[in-house]
């Protein structure tokens, strides 16, 4: 596995969570209630968390001038 697959998976995960947020907004518009609001708040938290996974590889790859190993590279190095 490479970082490319991780990034693709992160983007797809984020896309799906944004779609859930849109669906939750539609649920609130059609029949507002406690369950619809809970669904909306949960999907927003899910979308934010998913987007943080997309941003993480860009910000953690380089630290103090040298490249940090990805989880996949570390796994391969250890022989798993």
C-alpha cells in the first residue's frame, strides 16, 4: 500500500461524510425533531474528522526538515 491509497480513501471517506451531512440537513428541513438534529450534529462531527484525515498527510510528512515515514512504510519496514 502506498500513501496514494491512503489519500484516496481519505477523500472518499470525506466525500461520503459530506453527503451524510447534506442528507441530515434535508431531514431537518422535512421533519425537524431531536433525532434529525442528533443526526445532523453527528454527521457534521464525522465530516470534520474525515477532513482532518485528508489534511493530516500533508502536514505530517515533513518535520524538522526530514520526511516522516507513513504508517504503510513503517509496516513494510517491520515486515508485517
